[in-house]
C-alpha cells in the first residue's frame, strides 16, 4: 500500500507527497498535461521540442544539469501523446535544489534564439536518425495518419513533418510555453525521505509565487469508428519484409483497456508467449514479432509488428497472426497462461512501488487520469479479468474493418 497526502496550491498546482524513510533519497516528478495531442496540426512536434528546451536554461538559471549534478542528483524527461514528464532524484538533504530548478523553469524559460536554434538542431537530427535514416523508422509516419483521420494521434510525438520544427520561431515557442507549462496544468509528486510539512514549505517558497495562466484549450476531435480495412504498401531499402497491423482499442479510462493490456502479454510477453512459440520458433514465419498497446489516454491502438523471414509471403504471415487472434477470441488459452500474465503484473507493481522514483512517476500519472489512489487499486482491474471478458473484448476489436495494415516490403 502506497500512502500519500495531497494538497493544491492557490495557483492550481496539485502536489502529492509519499513519505518513504527506507531510503536517503528523494524523487520528484513534475507532469505537465501536454503532449502531441494538444498541438496544432500545422505546428506539430512542439511538446517534444519542449522536452529539450526545458533543459536549455531558465530565466534565473543558465544550466539545469550542472547544479543538480553538483548535489548528487540526476534527471530525465519523456514526452508522449498525452503528457510531458520531468523527473529527478537526489539525496534528501539537497531536495531544495530540485524545487529551485523545477520552479524556475516553470516560471519562465530563457527564450533566446541561440537556445532555440540549438535544441531545434538536436530534434531535427533525432527526427532524421530515428524516423528517416533508420530501417523501418518511418513506419509510424505511414501508420498513424492512416489509422487516425481526425484525432491528433495521427502524428507521432516527434512531429508530423520535420519542417514544423525547422520553421518554429520564438513567438511560437513562447505561446506554447505560456499556454501549457503552467502550475494550473501540472502535477508535482515527491517520494522519499521527506515529510509533508517539508514539501509544503518548499512548495510555498518556490512554486506558490508562480501565477496561474490562461491555458490553451483545443477541441480534440473524436476519431470516427473505422468501418473498412485500410492498407498501405511501401517499398524501401530494408533487410526483410515487415508487417504492421493496428486495431483501434479503448483508451486508458475505459475498463476494457486493461483487457487489451493482458491480451498483448498473452500474445507477446517474452519467449514463452504464443506469438514467439508458434510464429517464430515453430512455424519460422517471423524473425521477431511483437504485440503491444500504445497506452493512450484517448482510444489508442493495439499493434502487431514483425519482421518476416525470407521467401515468406506477407499474406501468409498475416494469416498466421489472425489464426492466433482467433484462439484469443474463442478463449482457447490455458488458465495457467492467464494467471502467469496476471502474476507478472502483480510482481511488477509490487517491485515497482519499492522504488521512490517509480512511485513519484506513478502518483503523477494516476492523478492525471483521475485519482492518485489508483496506484493501489489499478492492479485489481488486471487480476479480476476473466477468460470470458477477454474473449468478448477481442471479438469486438479484432475485426477486419477495424484494422489498418502496413505492408513494408524490402526492395
């Protein structure tokens, strides 16, 4: 059981504190409710660009990393479709340094042309290396805009087009910052050898003076139900043919979400999983294959991706995946298989909640989706899933008309 206390500052910042005296460390997680889903379609990639810009110096502090490293801390960040999360850990006696650093960059960044140009170059190079120059790297640049027609999940977090980052100017960046990076759009959690009173005092000193801001509000269009199969075919200089299949599935707030998380592990949770044993080891159709969910707040995707062995037709490989899906739809899996997956989830939760950084991250995330208390109860959504529920949900989602396919052929 993860115990915590929660309070809210007058400027809207939600603060969650978990006292854990088993470690001399403290972890801070600062989640901003902004991801690629909040971007304009004409200016994409900004949430990810800010992940970099936030380390480029703030209004009173030239360097973020250096002061943190001097007091024995480390940090990182990540951007998703739905959130941007900055996190750090450091010895508890230096906790104030973390508050000083995080509050200053929430107050304002150092908006200089030099910093913007530097970080744009970094992101542009990342776009080229990960999406354009890496084999199969551009798969999502094809898949997303075909699977989504109106919802902003139709572009990846890196952006829809490299030109959007190339053309970003200081005015664009300032507007995005002040419209989203605000105390009334953020959740702060602290876990470790701290007290609620100590955290409250530091919040009062460093975060309370930051005024709430007028947030950018975008109408996020609901994706219409897909009514026919969509197929994309590309030919590139890659070693093997590859197959991607994406089915629309419920979002994180839907009870059925956990069902598909379980199904993904039934199919693809390690070398003992169904897809590996049947399609890699036994039938030798794929060199590797994975099933996973995108894990989005709004309705996301259940994805199959695999590299196909030489001389195996793509359609034969696809048929083999569909056969495995039929087994899931008809409940043709052992109770032992299902229990093993559930046990893995329980173990991951138990071991994960020993680590103060994991707790800080999870408390932020669960509060963002509705209630920090889910850190203690969400696991029951997994352990209570039955074979019948899996079968019912699989039949509802794994239908041909709900699938977008990418046939990625080797030239």
